[in-house]
């Protein structure tokens, strides 16, 4: 357990007024979805009838039945790499992390020259937050099968998460080259994100355009394309692109804020009010959206409404000095908790983290540290609640995902 929730789990000390948790993981919203990119294909390729039946059960979502079928089969055929691979897939979906990884590791041991075993093992490791080991398995897959698009995609994800954007672009390009037609829109979008991180904006726009040509309903691609256009020498082109993003993503805060701000700049105040009001409803505490709405109301001639709105913002912000003081105090408490953990005083550390969370409930690092302390104390039900709250605030947080799977193993939801 210590290797899973200690060490490199992002438990950072706080210095200054804000907890630093701004790592640019532009792929994290999709990271969990990476696991099963070729899993159903792997199941469908099983040749013997029991394995084909198990693969069908997995595809239907009957995971426990698949596990029973495969375990029965393995009693008769204990050295079947295909069965171990399928069992690992089913257990990963359960989710039973340790058992899944054990089964997949056994599949690799039994058939090290089968790229499917390395690929599914890598995808499962990635799902459970084991990025370094996942990268090794993806590399082994590519060595055995250089045309494996999912393996190149896995390597691209890993490189992007490590900030190695040149490498990410290279592997996304290989993934596109070898991908099925149905996957290319998503891959062009992901490569476009990598290009944008590198400030290679023309290349990014080209990829976003290709992605929406292939999939006209890919809302995030319109959003990223429109974001670039708002900062280009021809920002008026952004309007239609952002309008399409809002059409496809009506509850996306950034899409509404960008389109509302764009329309305000272009002199379309009434339309700007419509979108900025939705943005404020989606994220009430965002000052940029709040003040943009105030400007739009004023520009639309709704002077009294603008005055009332801006006064409410000013009143809310009057307490910011106190709020910043609270964050400083929360940081001090968090650092005390880290020192207590070094002495294995986990219960005392938990109290410090919880006090920090009370003062700064949206600072995800304090809440993550509290959740991990609960794991160390074997308080799994409480840990699950805290970890899910971390993931609500910061979707895809690698440390929280990894710890949540451990907590689910120790305290399944159906208990």
C-alpha cells in the first residue's frame, strides 16, 4: 500500500498564498478512456469458444460472469495467455486493480511476443495511474508491432503528461497514420492540443479543422479552434466556430465565456449578455465572467441591472483579503500535516489537512492529502468520499485516480 499512496503522489508543500497545482495536463480528461481503446477488439479475437463467450460478456458489460467463465477456463488451461489477458480486462472493469494487473502480467510472461498482451497491460496500467510502467509496455508493443496505433497513442499520452510535447506529437502522428478511420478525428484533436501547447498555432488549427471535418460533432475541437482564432489577427472568424462549440457544448463554461466575450468585443452586447449570464451560472465564483457580464449589461443599455450586478461583485470581493489570509493559514496547516506524516503521525496529519480544507475547500491539494492520509489509516469508506470530491474539482487527477482504485478494492461500493 505504501508504494501506491506514498512517494511520488504529488504531496507537495505549500509556499506563498496559493497551493501550486497547475500542471498542464491537457489530456487528463481523456486519460481514463484510453484503457479500452482496443480491448473489445482483443476480446473479439479470442479463438476458442469459451474465450469468445467471455469476450462477448465483457462487451455486454457482464463483467462478473466473464470473470467466472475465465477462471473456470483457466482451471483447465492455466497457461492460456489469451485467457489471462481477457481476465485482466474483466477485472480492470470490475475494478479490481491488483488482480487485473496480476492477470495481465501473467499474460505477458506466458506470451511475451504477442503485442496484444503488452498493449492491454499498458492500457490498464495507464488507467490505474502507473504511467512509467505503462510507457514500458507501450514501447514493448511498438517494438513488436510498429503499426499499433493504440500503442503509439498510449506513448503520446505518456509523453504529453510528462511535458515532452515533441515526442507526443511524433507518436500522435504515428497513431493517426495507423488508426482506424473512426479514431482519426479524436487523434487529430489531441495532436492539435499538443501543437497548441507548443504555440504552433497554424499546425493546431489545421488539426482542429481536420478533426471537425471527420467528426462534425466534436465540440472540444471547435472550442480549441475558436480559442486560437480569438487571439489571431482575424478574431472575427472566431464567432462562428465558438457558436458551434456552444451548440455542441451548451454547459461548457469556457465555451460560453469565450463566445460571450467575443460578441461583446464585436459590439453584439445583447447576445453577449445571454452567453455570459450562462457562464456566470455555470461558475458563479469566476470574477472574469462576472465582470464581463457587467460590461455587457452596461453596453446593452441595461444600466441599472449592470450597476446592481457590479455592486454585488464588489461586495463579494471585499472579503478577498480575508480569503487570501485563510489560504495562507491553510497552507501552513498543510505543511504541518506533511511534517507529521514524515513521523508516521497520520491521524494528527489528517486533522491538519482537514483544517486546511475548511479554510480553503477548493484547493484540491489539501483535500487530496486528507484523502491519502485516510488511505494510510485504512479508513477506506471516508477516503472514497474525499477522493471522489478531488476528482470532481480536478477531473483526471492522476494521484486521486490511482488511490481511488486502491480504495475501491479495499471497500467496494456494493459493500
